[in-house]
C-alpha cells in the first residue's frame, strides 16, 4: 500500500526557541541551519519510530485484495480521523463513500477502517483511496515528551559535530542512546 501526503504538517514539533535553549545558543546566526536540522531530525525520528508527529492529511492507495473482512488497515500512526474514502468500480469510475458507511477502530496499536455490510465490495474492484488525518496534534505540545527529547538530542549531536565526521563515518551520525529514547514508542511493522 502506498501512502502520499495531501497536506503536510503546518509546523515542526520543536520550536526554534526550544532548540536554542537546549543548545544554549543566544545568537541568531545559525537559525536557518537549526531549522534545517530540526526538519531532518523530525524526518529521521518519524521514520525510526513509525509515528506521524504533527497533524497532516495522508492518502493511502488500497488494492481491492487488501480489503479483508470489510476492513482496511491504515499504514500510518496515530490516525485521528478519516477524511474521505473513494472507491473505484470496474470501469474505473470514482465513487465517494458516505462517511456513515465506515468506522475507524483503533486497537492494539493499529488503525483499521471497517465498512458496513451495505457497502458493495464490487464498488471497490479497482481499489480505494483513503484520505485520513494522522499525527499527535497540531503542535509539539501534543507529541510525547521522549520523542521531543530524541529530536533535540539529534539536533544537538548534528550541530555539535558538523564538519567533524569523515566520509563513511555513518555510526557518528546517530548519537548513542537515541534508540532507547524511542524504544517505548517505536512501532513494529506488521
């Protein structure tokens, strides 16, 4: 299943002020660089943890064969709401499914959309597009504290050691202990 971003996050989970306080920086000369580091650190932590941190709208493309027992498993986490479900019939014509015909269930760290018995599987012959809202909230305040700490640790490490690493020194890119900060929230691929 492929997932694409429809609406990206409106902000980063850490603010420039948080970064500067964490790094004990009182000048503005590196503000652009710090923002770039925050973006890269956020992407790394999202990929490592399996979490979408700040709210965004995503679209998951689903083959008809992936509709098991009237259920579609959503690939991102945490899922906050289903925005729209579009089914494609035999001719490839789109059919927007009524929101009342499906429900979102969160159980065991998984999100699934369940379709009511009235929804025809024939209408899904050429697959589905599921648009959904994923993320912990609109700002970093809603993100678990250990994830924010992991982002700040990664930013600090990259800021401190910029230009020091030799080519091919991949182990120095990720600080020791980062995996332990993310362990309690890391999602296991199913």
